[in-house]
């Protein structure tokens, strides 16, 4: 299974939290990472997105250049638990690659849990992604970190 954890790009401060939109910098970050991801993402991949506006805008950068359709999942919103994200991704059973566009600290907790077996405060940079892979479907294999992408370096 392939699981891509993509943190929303840089967003404006403000309230209500779900309505915060990307900054101009965030829009550039989202486009850069979307272009990198588009070249590597299998056509069968599924893209699951938080309902927060900033996550929707981040994912939209990929949808504009890719045939992939976005699916909004309330379970991926701000404050989601690592367990909710892992369940939404159907880890490690999904046969399709799954892209989760979400938030900190949740995505860092998901990455730490899947890579180290512990819930640790790992941080994904705004607009960045971590690509995890697992070759078995029954949970006995190792999770491998395939890529870490920083939007400022692509």
C-alpha cells in the first residue's frame, strides 16, 4: 500500500478555522507539490481531503492537473485523530494508493505511528508530504518512508 500524507499549504490566520484560505505563498506551495506528485501518482490513486478550505485548496492544485477526483471526508478535519486517518486510508489493506490532505498535528502522529509504532510529535512542513509504503496487506511487514517533499525544494 502507498499512503501519501500531504499537509495543507500555508494559510491565513483567522476564524472560523474551517474557512481559512491559502496565502499567495500557500498557493505556490500547493502547485509545486501537486506537480511533483502528479508525475509519480498512480492513476488508480484516491485523494481524501479534509473539509477545511485550506486543505481543499491544496488538493485542488492536484485536481487541476490530474484526472484524480477529490473526496472530502469529515473524519480528516482539524482535530482528527491518527486512528481516524488510518481507518479512512484503510491502512494497510487498500489496494489503491491513498493521498490524505490534512492537518498537523494529526499527520505527524500518523507518520510516527506507522513508521515507529509510537504516537510522537513529528511535524510535516506546511505544504509538504510524506510518502509511506508497505508491501504486505496483513500488517506483518515494515513500513518504509519513500519520500519527504518540502515545497520550497521542488
